[in-house]
């Protein structure tokens, strides 16, 4: 047995030596085997595999969203009055709780967020100190930023005054909106992952909000129209991409004959809170403009995109939007109907810095600008 082991070891060593010789010979050939002119025309590239997040389980509870948001807004106001005061970032607080609980948000996570916030604002510690030994904090921060990155920030919005006039006011807080306009009733429940059978068996990758035909549908976040038109499964549908490219909002089963706000087309820029379409029950048909969905509802989905290869195919990331829908109920866009055109419009306009920044970049890229 010892003799066989020695032979085996010798064979392995010989193979390694031959491999090394082959590599050296190949390198020398590439260096010396071509003329100088040919050598200059050769480029050797090493392609490293792209590293990006390939899956996200979004389990943040409604209560945790509310707690982290409150700390963010409250400390923003304190920082305006005292520049030495710490302004907390709600996504960092949520990532801290997520990393601490393995992506789960039990009831105690709200208390954990509050305690961490108190320690940081009292300057007993910092978020960096709290998370330095958390192996997955960076992952949760990137994942949750991809979901919530456009939800909170500075903006201007019109507000009614006591004398009946409307005045622009600068604000900080939730600048994302519920997808259903204010004053319009709907029913919903957590239906993410339930089975669907039309076309093929598949899980439900969105959130359904049941209501009445014609209910105004609202842009949740500012962005640009990436897809508009008929889809066999979604009927008349809209796809709106966030300006940072991380979020793709999918609004489906819009109204027959009159699905969209009339001015929308591919490439249109929309501002959070504006009317983009109307609830219906179109879809489940290869033929356009067909009502094959039994229950009138809006299906809205949120796809996360860390790499463009994930946009369509087997690597798509869709998240459970139930807690987000509950959270966005805090901010519902009030609308009014134009009786002549039958269109609905938001009552109070909004200026989102993200829209201004995006438009300026687009104009710079245009020829002659």
C-alpha cells in the first residue's frame, strides 16, 4: 500500500510539473511567437463574474416601517434646528433590525429599532459601531435601499390655506403614494405567492387591491414609463421604472377602452402622486381590450433590479408588497374629475427633486443642448 501511495504521489507531482511547463511555454509563445506589430493588436482580458444581489425576501413589518420612518422624520426636524443633532436614516435602522434577526421582523424588532435610535441620537454610539460585527448588515442595507430608496426625502407640495388659496410648501417625509387615489375604497389581503393557473401554473408576484371600475390609479414613486400597452396576463398595463433603475412598478388589469391617463406614452416622466390610469379587469387574453378577469382590481407589483440581466427571465426578484401598501396608505393623492374629458387629476401638485434632476440629465444628453 505504501508503495502504491508513493507511485500515486509521483504521478500527481509529474502532472503538476507538466502543467506548469505548458503554462510557461504558452506565455512565452504569446510574448515571442508573434511579430511586434501583431503583438500590439492582441488584447487579453479577464472577465470577472458580476457580483450582485440575486434574491431578496422583504419581510419588514408595517409596524417596523412606521417606527423607523418616525425616527427619520423627527430627527430631520431636530437637525434643522440644531446641526449637531443626529439625523437618522430609516433604511439603516431597518437594515440593523434585519441583520439582527436574519431578515425577520418579530414584534420585538420595533423595540430594537427604538433602542438603537435612542442610543445613536444620544451619541452613546453610532450606526457604524452598532453594525461593525454584523456579517450581513451591508446586504440588508443594499437590499432595503433598493426597495425603499425613493420613498422618503425632500419635496415641495401645494397645500390649502384657510382663506381658500393654495400655497407651495417645502416638506420632508414620505413622498411616495398609495396606488389608489384618496376617497376610493378598496379591499386587500396578503396574497403574495398564491397560485395562478392562467397560461401556466405560477405564483402571484404582486398585490391585488379590489375596487370599482374607473378608480384613479396613482404613481407610487416618480419615474419614467418603461412599458405601456397590452399584455396577455396583465391586460392593459403600465411599467414605470424609478430614476435610479432599482425599482420597476407594474400596474395591471387597467380599465377597458380607457386604461391610461391620456398623455402617457413610453418614456413619459411621471411624478409621484399623479394619476396614471384607471382600475379595471382586463387581461387573460391574447386579444386586446378584453375583460377576462372576474373581479375588478389593481394588481401592482414591485420588481427589484440590481443588474439588467434580472429584468426579464429566470432571475427576476419580485417582493411582497402588502406591508408597503399598508404603509403607503399614510399618503393618498386627492383627485378631481374633469367632467368634459372624463380624466382625473391630482388636486395638489408636487415638485420632486428627483424629477428635476432626471430631466436635467436627459436634456444634457440631447443633441444641441
